[in-house]
C-alpha cells in the first residue's frame, strides 16, 4: 500500500506565517520555462502551475524547509529564506 504525500505531510505540524518565506523573483521566467522542474523537485508539492493564469502558485504553508527549491531551479528564480522565528515546520520526533 502506497502512502500519498498528503498523508505523509499530515504527520508534520506547521505554524504558518501570514507571509510566505518563498517567492518567485521574476514570474516571466516561470512562464517562459519549458521544463517546469519546480513541479517535480519539491517533496511536499509546494509548487503548482496554474494553466489558466499561466502562473506558478506556491503553497508555502506546506513547505518542509528542505531547501531543494533554493538549488534545484535551473533559472535560480526561487527566493527561499527561513520562516520568521516561531513559524514554519515542527517535526514530531525532533
């Protein structure tokens, strides 16, 4: 039996800030990007491409703070910083 990402993420506790700690620096770069690697490298499925509006949406509340997006975007177009103190992810076992 396979466990979905959503079910795995359910075991992690978050305290989401009102402002995102993730940002797209230049939305046009995402529009022009053919491969859209960001849709597959994030283990928490934080990034999603909205076909209708041709924009990258970011569900920063689900971020597991692994930093993959910081280094994996071929265009270096994702700004990543730690959430404000007291916010972000809280792992149950450490």
